[in-house]
């Protein structure tokens, strides 16, 4: 809508602990994505404060999140990378959209129910209206697509409903966004329970390989990966552990499943796990080196933040002033 390209909007929580699953399943495809879409990547520090944060840690994580995305190959020249609180239009539009969102709708959000159970001592209004701020993020940029994990689908549906409701009264205001759940063909599963997805928030550190895990940790986690009975390196439904390792090895090396099965024919699980671990450590090493370089250069990261916020604000302003005009605010 904005340029010739369609718009994609992604919000990322400021936490540095992305996983190998995030990398192989999504982040690795970002460069390709920016060929097709005009992409906004927003570090959502305003969403983060809906639960209690240690201020120094939040600030540190904001830098780290930006650094890790750039290190993974997100090019700030080709994408708009910025921090949510640097563009006040998000909070401004959120207020207006609050008035177009029903109490009942927000009460039905499963993430609100989960989070208020988890943070029973702090069920604040921000936690409740969290999805409205998210709708503002998305609608401000007239986004066509919103790449998300399944857990965020309900929030994008709500953003669509808000957009529809607003458009009904004020036609042509917002693009109604589509959620897209990336299917890269490969789901990376937990190393300790291969029937579960590899999750950022798993309590068992051995279950998750993180992009920033050092070489020894990566290899150790693969060595401890749960495998199945038998000893054959073969992908099949009754061998979810080995199948997951084959999937990972295939993603990392670009080789086919059949090819991998052939190479490891007659060799043991131990040897295979070691090979997968080493391949992943090799894949992550250059990302980590770049990450360390970036983190050491705060001035550069801040220049990315500044440019990104300037660019985002340009688009955000257009939508916000249209909204203000339509609802009857005086634009000076
Ligand atoms: N709520 C999302 C999450 O927890 C983050 C987010 C905030 C987001 N704003 C967004 C995602 C807009 C997509 C679009 O993962």
C-alpha cells in the first residue's frame, strides 16, 4: 500500500533469547522476505512493561534484541528496524483504538487470561489492553501481512475486527491485515520432548538451543538430546527424536533426509548427535561474532534506532493524521 510493495509488520519482544527454531524457521528467511515486502520490525518495549521489568535489564535487552536481529542478517538499509517507544504514534493510536474495542472482546483473549493467572499480583490495565496497542502497531503502517506464531493469531484477529469496525464508520481508513504463520516446511522440536515445539520459554535449558549459546553448550545440548529406542538413523513417526535431529541437520546443511540417512547408515546415535551439534555450532558462530561486534558499538545501534524511528514515524504520521481528521480532532 505505502510503496508498490505490500507491507509486513512484525513486533518482537525485547528478549535476547531467541532459539535455533526461531532462526531456522523464521529469521533466516528475513532477507528473502524484504525482497517481497516493505518490512517493519519493531522492538516492543511498551508491550514489555505490561509485566514488571528490571529497568537496566529492559534497556540492555532492547539493544541486544536489535543486535541479534541485525546479526542474523536483517539489513537496516532494507528494513525499518526501530523501537516502539521511539514512535509516540503507537501509544496515541492505541488510545483512540481503545475506544473502538469492547471490554468483552479483550476479556476473551487467552493470552490475557494466561498472563493474569501467572501475574495475579499485577493484573494491570496495560495487560488488559495489550492487544489494542498491538493493533495500533499493525494498523499504523497499513500492514497487509503480520508474520506471527500461532499464539498471536487471536490478537491479529482482534486487530482485524477493530479495523473493520473503524472502517465501517470511517470507510477506507485502515488496511485489514492478514496473519501469516510461516510454514518453512520444518518445525524444530524440543530436544527433550520432541513432540513439543522448541520454545523460548521452556524451563528446561537442555530442551532449547539458543542462537547465542556458545559452542560447548550447543554440542552438549545435542549430545543430551532425547532419542528413541533402536539405533537406526532414520526419520519416521515412531522416532520423533531422531526425526527432529535429521530435520535440524537437513535445515543446517541443506542436504536431503535421504542423503543424511545414507551418510549415517550403520553409525550410532552418539556420532550423529555430535555431528548435528557441530553443524549447528558452526552455523551460529558467525552470527555470534557479528552480534558481539554490534553490541560493542552502541553508537551504531543507536544510529539504527534513530534512522528506523524516523522512517517509521513518517508512515505512522500519515495514518495518525488521517485518523485524527476522520474522528473529529482538530489537526493544526
Ligand atoms: N505480542 C507479540 C508477541 O508477544 C509482539 C507484538 C507486539 C507483535 N506488537 C506486534 C507481533 C505487532 C506482531 C505484530 O510476540
